[in-house]
C-alpha cells in the first residue's frame, strides 16, 4: 500500500484535487464550465425550437420532453395547477443548468462537475430561498406568513412552544441550506470516488511490486462502472434539486401548512 501512496504523489486523492489553478488571471475551470453550460443550454434550445414542426425532429422532441418534464412533472405537481405557471421558467432553468453542470463530470477533457464547488450550489440556494419566502410573504402577508410557518392549525396550543421554533429554524435555515449541501455533497463524493479508482489504477500499474500491476485492471474496470453510476446520480440530483425547489415554493404558497 505504501507504493500506492508514493506513486508520483498522486494517490490517495483529496479535497486538494478540487482546487484547480486559474486558467488565466483569476478565471478557473469551474467558472468557464458555468459559462459554457449556459451557452450549451441556450444554443441547444434555440436551435431545437427555431423551426417547430407538428411531427418533431429528434432534437425538438428532446427539448420538448425536457420542458414538459420540468413544467408538468415538477412545477405543476409540486406547486399546484393554480399557481405553477409563473415558476416554470425558474424550475426549468434550475433543472437544465444543474443537469448540464453535473454531467460535465463524466465528459472527457472537461471531467469536472461544477456543482462540486460549493459556491455554485450556494448561489442557486440563495435564489430559491429569496423566491420561496417572497411568494410566501406576498400570499399570506408578513404576520400571516410567520403564522403559516410556525403555527399549523389543529395542533394543541402548548405544543406550539416547541413546534414554532423548530418550524422557523427548519424553514428559514436548515431546509433551504440542505438543498445546496445535497447536490454539492453528491457531486463532490462522486467525483472523489472516480478519482480514487482512476488514480488508484494508475498507482497500481506504476507500483514497484509486480504483483500489484494486474490489479490495476480491476481498479479501472470499477472506475468505468462508477462513471455510469455517477452519470445516473448526476441526473437524479438535478431532478431532486428542481423538485425540492418547487416543493418549497409550493409549500410557502399553500393555504394549509
């Protein structure tokens, strides 16, 4: 095992592998990937919908399917048929933006999930946080919204002493904060696992002990299998983030707790 650790100082990987040096000036690879994701998403949907047809092309079908999924399976179901329409652009943007930035982690050359840098999930979390509470205050009023959060009907009044602080802390701190941590942790851990198997295979191949070299094939095979699993998780995390964002907005606007 000492041979693995010492092999070119590349194994085991750590959080330092996520600290990428600037490409130019203070611009780093994750920054470039974020801009690239916006270009990719915008260009794809502009091209796919520039000449809409009754019988859609493959590109139009995929674009319409993604939009329909965001609109009906996420926004409509979580926010409600009465109120969901104004929030479709937000949910659609969150889903596609996170999806593309996550998928970057398994694309050759790019090979970095942008959401593995905590600043980007935080930025998205802040946007959702502002929207969910803004619509809550607008729907229920200032006092009414706090009452809606902390004092659900049908609960014995003495229970409010314990329930109200817990609900306030959950709604204003823990619940939305967990939204950012969830996608960050999944992307960080997944990419770190891929690094372990990939760099581990390289370290085994370069190890001084000949018996370790054949084991490198097993490590690389596991890296391929984990890449497929990671791709699934990347799509799933984009869906979960958009789903929970819509759920939080819907809960803030709901007439009942």
